[in-house]
């Protein structure tokens, strides 16, 4: 199988792609209309403390869909209290669309489009700016990108490129560094971690189990990388990277093997949401960092994969994503309120 075919197979892990923009079943929100805003308090408060061993629970609420409508395989990041959703796949291929959600006003705004169309990119908020990293260009089977774009005001500029082109990876900020892990490039999984200090990229240690379509989050010290796929198989891997020691450690596997999942850190837990395998998963599982144990939370309202996921305080936000295996973009956005 050539590199292009390998890339397409790894990117979706499905024999049949649904090549029309399908609508989710059910409410007007799922058909592309605006979703009702949840009646819940402001998300601007910092993450609360939690006594060791205290039970964690969560409630799901629908939030407004983006004005641009359905897409999947997006990146999301928080900058200045707003949540940016960048790139993604639609029926015609990759999109350069970028939109920002204000979780206090519960309103969307349009942002200057990316310089190029991208799907499966990564995004972080770093030094008060939105960075969009890597991804795959044009459509299915497009070229992997190592380029990095930075939003300054309403204008995109180009930052130094990564050493390794990759899409479907993960990116987080730890201290003063962006850390990128996982992903696929040139038809194979990219093993080295890459770290960016604002000026240059450098390679870090290889992932013990290199995977693409991973999700990641940080507690401020470690990077937790969850799930992923390789050669069409989906994994329950849960790996921790220490950027200071440049070392990996395997942790207890997730209860549910999956890829294309959303991951965020909130309330002392690594929260993993949705994803795909032989089906689309509604399951939400949370890893208690202090206890080293997994717990099950309430399922998400509309199961999705390739979704953008971020946390602000004790709230976890999920944006768009595919509601069937393959290409089936959804406009659905939801919020998980942890208590």
C-alpha cells in the first residue's frame, strides 16, 4: 500500500466513508439550527479544589452551534477566555474556517480564516496568541503539514515549522513550551515528541507506543496522551510524558479503546470523551490523577469523534465532530459541567 493510501486508511479507519454532509438525527440543533443556550452559571471561575477520593459527577448541556455549521476533525484552544475552533473537514474537503466562542456571552464570532485549508490540525493558546499546528491539507489523502500559524489580532503570521510534518496529533502547553505528541505523517505514525520554546523546535523522546488520532491534556506538569489508532486498530493506551525529564511512563489503560477522542484536564481528572472504533462512542471516562483510577461519567448527549475539546475551570466544552464512522460532520456542541 502506498503512502497516500496508508494515510487515508489511518485517518479514518473505516472501509466506507460517508461522503455527503449528513445531518444528525433529532432536534433542530442536530439538523444545523441554533442550539438553546444552557441555563447555567458563568464558566469564568477557576477550577475548584476537590478532596482526595471525593466523587466526581457531571451534567451535559447543549450550547450554540457555530455559524459556519457542521464539520469534523477540528482543533480547539482557549485564548483570552474565548474558545477558538480551527480547520476541519466538510464534504468538499478541508476548510480554513476559524470561529471563536465566548462561553460567558454564549455567542460565536467569525475569525480570519487560516492561510491554508487544514483538517486534523492541532491548536494551543500560547503567550496570549492562538497557534494552529500541523494538520493535513486539502482533502482525504492530502499532504501532511509541518507549518505553524499564529494569530495576531486579525492577521495570521507564520511561526517556525515543526521538524516532522504530522496531522491527527495532540498539542498542549506546559510551562513555557508547546509540546506536540503523536500523529501521522508520510503514511506512518510520528514517534518523536516536539517541543517549542517560542523560537525553535526540538525533538524529545519517542512515544513508547506511537499512535495517531490521539487526544492529550496537561495538569501543568505532565502531558497525558490518551487513545489513538495504528493500522486501523484502536487502542486504550494512556501514556504520560514529563517534559522536564523528557521521559514517558505508561499508565493504567482507559476502560474503552478508541481514537479521535476529546481530552481535557479539569477538577483533578483527565476527562476523555467520545471517539470512534467499530462505532462512535458516547462514553465519558475520567482518570483521577491523585488516585490513579478511572471512573465513568454520564455519556455525552450526541456521540462524536474528531471533535474539538477544551476545559475552562470545571467545565469541559466539545465542538462539532463526526456522528458516524467516517465523514459525517455535525454542528452539535455540548458542555459538561463537573461537580
